[in-house]
C-alpha cells in the first residue's frame, strides 16, 4: 500500500461521513434545493482561487525541480479547467463573476484556507502538499461512489457538475498530486502526514455541512 492509499485508509471514518452527507447524496440524486447549490458554487469558486495560490506557493517552496514543474502544471490545469467550468456554471445560473468574487467567505472557508496556507508556509513541503490532497481526491471518490445515481438525476446542471469529477483531465490532476505525496512521503514521518491529511479531510466535511446549512456570520 502506497502512502496516499494508507492516508486515505486511515481517514476512512471521515470520508464515509463525506460520502453520506445530505448535500452530496441529494446533489447526486437530484433532490438538492437549487438555492443550496447556488450557495455552494459561489463559495467554492472563491475556495478554488485560494487553492491555485496555494499550489503556486508550494511550487516555490519545493527544492525538487520535477515537483515544481508538476505543481505549476496543476495550477495551470485548475486555472484553465475547473475555473473555466465554474465560470460557465455561474453564467448558466445567472450569477455574475463580480457577485462570486464579492461573496463574503464563511467561517469554515476562512479557517480551512488559513490552515492550508499556514501548513504550506510553516510546515514542510511534504505536509503542505499532503494537506491539499483530500479536497481533490475526495471529489473524485465522491463521484465514483455516487455515479450510478446520476442515471436518474433529472437536474442537468447537477449531472454536468458531477460528471466533471469523473473526466480524464480531472483524474489526471488528482493522480499528479497523489504521485507527489507518494514520492515525498516515502521518506517522511508518516504521523505528520496523516495528521494534516485528517485535518483537511475534516475541513472537507465541515465545508459540505456549512454550505448545506447555508451558513453565514451571526452578525
């Protein structure tokens, strides 16, 4: 078992909760209220922007030229692939880019992003790249887990969104991150990697939960 599979296996109890979260299950079977999906798209669009910046930060931190090129390529794939997809979704939903950019971030978003940035800046490169893996990998695993539900999903927008995470380009991106973690983690203390992997996995669950509840600041 390689490092990434071991990390995922040790976080199974968290990932199962993600797979079973109402936002996820309702989105894939088509029963999710669209107001919740609109809320999600607005907030995830801004998270994606932060993620691209974090990859750029990690590319500057690594001392391995191959890793640097891989991370720059990942940032490029994100900027030209998933970002483009979100812009198209916003347009289809009648939401302007300006509204998305100016959407106030929730407490969970700020906390999750701060965790990723602080891990990349203060911790090692190995811990920084491991911390970003749960987000990208869990999306493809969610899609694989619930793909059969899409056959009866009558919401074309949800079908289109979910199908993206099964496409070859997205799975290629996930494998790039996994490969870096497997290589760099082979000679790194495992307990440090599993710690950040589990924290990020918990933040993934909390993000799904916050958008399902359409969480906002109390004041």
